[in-house]
């Protein structure tokens, strides 16, 4: 199955980070995607503490991946080497 979009554009947040917009939907905060990523980590802290591996669905520009990885490493170290 191939996803079809009517429109795709790249905007920049107030903090200068890229934000993809697909069919008028911003995939990240248009104000501060880094702060949004930090809030995602905080919201999911219990899951991150209980698991050393996670599955992320929906990457957007990946602003949240660095924060998630850093927090998993802080909590669990290099558990899978």
C-alpha cells in the first residue's frame, strides 16, 4: 500500500527546527519541537523505566528520538551489548 498525500511542505518552527506538514497537519510542534520531545519523554517515563527497549511508530523529523535514546541509556545503560 502506498500512502498518497495531497500536499507536503516543510516549515520551520519558532526555534528554527524543521517541521513537516502533510495535508495541512503539522507532524511536530510549530513552536518548539524540542520541548515537545522532552514532554513526550516525561509523559512516558514509567514505560521507559520499566523497559530497556521501545518501538517508536511515527518518526516525523525524529526530534524525539535523541531524547528517547538518551533517557533509555541513562536508565538502563548499554543493556544490550
